[in-house]
């Protein structure tokens, strides 16, 4: 009977390579389900928004009087964060006013300077931001040259559908001169 002699070093190296192969095989087998799970879990966070604003029904045409005075309306829409859906919740506010020829103008109610809500003050016939006293004319332009606001109030596109007013609502970054979607 013949015995083959294997040096002790060779056994140690073989065992080492067997263990490395087992660890690598186990890691490869675990990576696939973990990567798949992470992709599903993080997909809502990685999803890009369509941009361009959300077309939302704000009010009826008869709710905005023809006198040219702005009226504030809440903007209600379905809101979705990464994992949850919230139906018909406030997402902002707009000022609507009728101008000549039955045209309806919409202004975002957020001040472009610091992001606070702007108030319409009837006595002064203008919009005033209570945070830093920025003043805006009825059409949203800056009324006071010393105003800290870098741009006019953000106008929003309006669609009249029958007797309903629809606004393409969108918020913009505050504190910068350029109108950049938030």
C-alpha cells in the first residue's frame, strides 16, 4: 500500500483557499437579494418629479370677483412623499384676481425673499410680506426699490375650464433673483 505524502504547508494553503472560496460564494449569494431589496426600498427616494408644476383646480370662476381685488385661495392637492400618499391636503396658497377682459391672474402667496406668506393689505392696495416689509404691486412686481426681495412675486399659469379656475401650482426657491423651481 502506497501512502502519498502531502506537506503540512499544502494542507494549510488548501484550507485557506477553501475558506476564502466559501466566504466569496456566500457573499455573492447574499448580494443579489440585498441589492434587490435596497432597490425596492429606496426607489421612492430616487424617483424624479415630473417638474413644471401641478395643475390643480383652485376655485370656481364666480368666487373671484370682477373688481380686480386679489383673493387668497388655498391650493389643495394629493401629496406623495417617499412612501405615503395624502389625499387632498394643503400644498400652498395663491392670490387670484380678475383683470380686464375676464383674464384671471395667479400669484404664489409665498414671498420670494424669505419664503413667508405675503398678505394683501386693502388699505395700501398692495401685497406686504410681514417678515421684512417687502411690498409688491397688484401684479406682483416689486413696489419699493429698497425691498429686500430679489424678484417679483411668482406668477403662475392659469387655465379656465368652463366655470372653474385651474392653476399650475409650483413653489420656487426663495432668496434668489432667478425663478428656480424648489
